[in-house]
C-alpha cells in the first residue's frame, strides 16, 4: 500500500453525470431545460475549468481513547467526538485526505454573480461542489483497490465540521500532511483554499465498515443532500 | 387589484422575464415583467404602487415558497431575473427621489470567510423587497461595517458566515459595533448559526433563510 498518493485527476475521469446534478437544482421541472443549458457548457468546458487534485497519506501509528473519544495519529490528537470515533475505532490505519476542484470554478461563479447573473453563478458553484466530491470518490476508490490485495477494507469519509467533529481541528489535520499536499492551503480561520476542497479521514482495517447511507448519523438539519433524500 | 399589476406580480413570481423568454412554458409568447412594468408606467400607475403592489409581493411569494421548501434556489433566482427586468424601469424614480426605498441594508460575509452564495441570495431577496442594498463583499473587517454605519446611520447590518470557525468572528464584529452603536440593528445568518448563537453574541436577529431576513426588515420599519 502506498503511504502517500497524490494525483491530478482529469474532468473526464469523473463519474459525475447530469443525473447527479439535476435533482439538486429542482429535478426535471419545467425550468430544467435552462439548467441543462448551463450543464451542457459545464460538461463541455469541464476539462478547461477544473484543476482537480487529490490525495491521501496513510498513518498507522494510531491510539484510540474511548473515554475521551479521541484519536491520536503520531503525536497529534483529534477530538473527533462520539459518532466519528465509533466509525473509526476499529481502524488499523487511517488515510488522511484532501481533494480540490481548483480555483477557477469559484472565480467564474463569482464573476457571473458580480455581473448580475446569479442563476449561472449558482449553478456553477453547485457544480464545483459536486466535482470535488466526485473526484474524492475516485481518490477513495484508488485507495480501495490498492488495499484489496491486502484484504483490508475502508470506512466512509469523515470530515471536520460533520457529526460534532469541529472545523477548528482542520489545523491538526493539515499539520499531518507531507509538503506534497500544499496544493490546498488552510487559512487561520480554517478555511481551505481553493474553496471547492474537502478534507478528512478514512479508516482502514480488517474490521471496519462502509455504510451506503450515512445521513442518519449526521446531525445536520439543513443539509442540501439530506433534504433531497427525505423528499426522494 | 389592477389587472396589469396582477399580471406583473405573477410574471415576477413565475420568473417570466420578457416576451421572448421561453420560461415558464405555460407563459410562452406572453408579455413578461419587462413589458408589463413598462405598460403599467404608461398606463399612469405610480412607480411606487407598481413596486409595492406588484413587484415586492411577487418576490415575496417566491421567497415564501423557498422558505417553505416548495421552491428550489434556481426558481428564486429566475424570479429575481424577472424582478430586475421590471426594476430597470423603476430605477430612474429611485434616483429622482420619487420612489423611496424602505431603508438601507448593508451586508457582508465576515472576516476570515470567503463564502458568498448565501450572502448574495439574501442581498438579492432584500433588494427585491424594496431596500437599498450595499454589499461589502467577503472577508469583511469590523471597520468596514462601522464605516458603513457612519455613512448610513439608519442602516440595518447583515452578517453572513458558513463555518463555525468564521462565525465566531461575528462576535468580534458585533462587539465593535455595539461599543459605538449599542442599539444598532444587526441581522445574522448562515448554515452553522442558530438563535442561541445570535443571542450569545448580542446580535438583534437570526434568520435561517432570505425570507426570514426580509420579514425581520419589514418588522423593523413597521
Ligand atoms: C444577514 O442575514 C442572513 C440571513 C440568512 C443567511 C445569511 C445571512 N447568510 C446565509 N443565509 C441563509 O440564506 C441562504 C439561502 O438560503 C443560505 O446560505 P448558505 O450559504 O447556507 O446556502 C447556499 C445558498 C447553498 N449552500 C451551500 O452552498 C453550502 C451547502 C453545503 C452542503 C456545503 C457544501 C456544498 C460544500 N462544502 Co461544506 N457545505 C455545507 C453546506 C450545508 C448546508 N446545507 O448549508 C457546510 C457549510 N459545510 C461544512 C463543512 C464542515 C465543510 N464544507 C466543506 C466543503 C464543502 C464542498 C467543497 C464539498 C461544498 C462547497 C463549499 C462551498 N461553499 O463552496 C469543507 C470546508 C471547505 C473550505 N473551503 O474550507 C468542510 C470544512 C468539510 C471538510 N472538512 O472538508 C459544514 C459547516 C458546519 C460547521 N461546523 O462549520 C456545513 C454546514 C455542512 C454540515 N456539516 O452540515 C442560508 O444559510
């Protein structure tokens, strides 16, 4: 298993489809044709717009403190709280990941909004969010296939800012990274730049579980995806 | 209500921008907000009446639908496009002073945060409800808000943030505003916020969505 893997991903490699995007824009409603027009452009120009890069670093020096719900990786301790602790506690290794869709999509979205085209700006912004998540799926899949030969499995991805694990722990997470990961920067206020970036942990082990549906463990009351799933 | 105003209000709510716009399919070929607003002015209806009886209620209805989970963001944004097409005809009357706005709303994403989609949506809906909106952008420091209050003493301040690590900067901003203007109206919002947090930092009101923000402003001028 590679301990560090960083990869540039081309837009064409993503499995993202229109069917993933349209429901978040209101589904096949009577204005869907307008959304499809934007998506035509985005899928056509995706290759030029996105600078996708992602990777993970695998750590095996782990300690789990059940009482405090803390995970220590090397000499850095994470107060991950109950839900994330329970999902990761059987891991023998943890892959710390980061992935970005690049800056340009955010800049384009802002430009359209500044020009008064809020709708286009919004669709571009949402698309950028889905691109980074889809890219991270690829990163996770490549980790998965790397591990299969060793009979190891993966957990879902868990990120600071979800399930009680606070965003300020991003500082600890970024402190773990090898310099190769500096394609995403973390600000003093724990904001990743480019904006369209995600970070977190994936548990690895012989006895860890991947759940197809994880919304029930998350306490977010205003999640775009959760509300959608409730409607669906 | 006057039939023309009713049509205009519906055009805004439904996002019918102008005659040529293909959306909504059911209104294809009909006049949109652009033409109807022009016609209303030509018919001698006062711009203030057009604004208050047709445009603002049209935006209000779509805002309410969004707030109730009955409309998606794009529908609100399409309606906003129709609203701007109509407002283009009303804007000269703002400049001449014939039509007065309800007040000035100054909004910004707080320092340390660069998220602006939510802030932009709120700004747009508040503008559509008859307020002059001054958008200070993202990563806005307390001094900028103080400067805005100096220039517009009666303005309402709006603060937006998307992460818990940046939402704490609201507290600094509110404190600095309160030190000089203890009773100033400050509205806060953004995904990780709550009523409790708003109370804790001493802001005036928290709204989880644009419609709540609009309603708060309505109450503040009533
Ligand atoms: C002045 O008065 C007012 C009144 C109302 C106001 C207002 C001001 N300002 C806003 N409002 C309100 O009205 C607007 C319209 O309804 C709303 O504005 P919003 O800006 O909230 O809404 C937009 C119109 C649409 N909403 C959005 O665009 C955000 C949607 C959600 C699902 C979301 C997305 C899409 C993303 N994210 Co992330 N993301 C979430 C979001 C959960 C959610 N449902 O909000 C949130 C914001 N994210 C979160 C997190 C944690 C993160 N995200 C991250 C990444 C991402 C993506 C890249 C995948 C993607 C894009 C991010 C972006 N903004 O571009 C990371 C940070 C990114 C960074 N750059 O640092 C990361 C830190 C996760 C990680 N470790 O990777 C959470 C923050 C919670 C917290 N504890 O701080 C989060 C609330 C999800 C959750 N856990 O529930 C209201 O809040």
